[in-house]
């Protein structure tokens, strides 16, 4: 019986580790995306980097894609 409990606990811990890694990767992905937006908008676009988070900026960008 002790061996079965160890396996169940081990599987549970492995699942938690995988979920933790997925969450960490998603958070890093969002972080690097926002940093890329800041760099692209301020360096390449010569704008204020906080303006990239402005709703009007995104509305202007999506207006280019309307049919």
C-alpha cells in the first residue's frame, strides 16, 4: 500500500510541476510581448512607449484591417 500512495503523490506532484511550468511560460510570453511592443513603438515608431497601451492606438491599428 505504501508504494501505491507514493506513486499517486508523485503523479500529482508531476502534474503540478507541469502546470506550473506552463503558467510560467505563458507569463514570460506575455512579458516579452509587452516589452517588444514598448521597444517597437518607442524606438522604431518614435512614440511614447506608454501610448502602446492606449485603447485609441489599438483602435487606430485595427481600423487598417477593416474591410
